[in-house]
C-alpha cells in the first residue's frame, strides 16, 4: 500500500504506517463471514412469489462470493454443491448455475447503492475522482499468439469511481462506454452522494470544466483540479475556477500542498487493487448486468478493505 502522508505539510494520514499483520490476517479471514452476513441487508428482495424456491437474499450473497472468487457460474454452482455453501445462506439445496445467472435480472443498481451507503462514511475530508478501463473479453494474449484466435471485437468499458482518500472506500461508481468523457460524471457522482459532507474534491486535468467546479462549489467543498496552462482568469459564471486559476498561476507547487493534491494517487491504487483482486475484465455480456457487476465489485472492495 502506498504511503500517503506528506511530511512537513501538516498532513499526517497515518500515525503508524507499519501494518499489524496479526490483525490484518484476522480481518482477511473474516471477509467471507461478513459477506455471508449481508443476507439480512438484502432481505427486502425476499418478496413472496409463487413458484420461487430460493430466497433472493441468499442468492445475492452467493453472487458476491462468485465475483470475489472470479469463477464462472458453472464452477460456482459446483463449489456451492460440493462445499455445501447453500446451507450457510439458508437454502434447502444447491441452486444450479442458471438460477445464479437469473438472479442478476432481479437486482437493481439502486438496491446495491443503498447497501453501499451503509458501508461508507457520511463525512469525507478528502475525496478523489478518476476513471479506468475494464475489458469485456477474457481472452488473453497467449491465446491470440499461440492459436491465432484474434479478437473480433476489442471493446472495453470505463469505470468511474468517487473514493474517500482516507478510508479508501468507494463512495459511488458508474459504468460508461470506453470512449465516454470523464468530466460529465463528476456532477453525477456528487449529486448521487448528496448526503455526504465533502471538504475537498480532487481530480486530474480532465475534469477542468466550469460545470465540475460549480458542482463542487455547490457542495461547499474546495475543488482540487489543475487547470490548463493557458487558462483564462475570467470567471464567466464560475468564480471558484477563476480563484483556482489565479492561485495556480501564482505558485502551483504551493497550491498542490494546500489541497494535498498528491493524495489523488490513492484512486489509482484503488483501481490497481480491485483489478488484481477481481480481475480487469467484466464477465457479464449484457450492459445492465455489467453495471450490476461493477456495483458488486464495489461492495466487495468496501467490505474487504482493511481499516486503518
């Protein structure tokens, strides 16, 4: 994990950077137990429906385990049956792979958003916004080179996340096409997290728009966005951007220290860690299922992140 404290700048995130490995290992062993305990948080899905054998709350928990392990639906179905995981979520028998796959049809991103709201803080001193690409095909480079099976369609999706840079938890996420711009997503993320009190919001130069500055200013937060070198100092309906332009043109290094801009690297660390844990490719084919898979990844990350 990258050290995020800035010595001499009045920003000491960690009192002790060393990791207590005994408590860290104990936290990792309790991740599966916490995931199994999420059955009560999805209890609203258990609406009595004629002909439905399995409660949806238990199936969603099994979906979380499937995303965490990074296996296919058939493999997960075999694991549930062989290890008797269905007994831990209150199911009478092991569901087949098709039942697990159809569970995605009953999920909604709004439901997962409400669950994620219980995992993140309501006050954030320092937030960061960024985007990264996710592959939609799992065919590796070795298959292409060895067998000559070229990918007919090289498509990818772009995942946008808003992160609490202190706790490293993902506050909100959206999934767009790979060619979509980054800046229009920042106002959406701030609007969807209106119950959070922000102090400073950091982002890279791709978010240097008056809309982004105004949306941050409306939340009574300080924008930490670097402006262009030839940026105009005229307000043009955005006084917060004008103030940032004047401050950066005067002394940009001092501005970086004042907004703690180097802390933005934590967003890149979160992207790197989630891709190493859950893979850099989306397993779902349908776009609506891919959005749900991105939210399931977000829930898993917020559960498994080690608190410091």
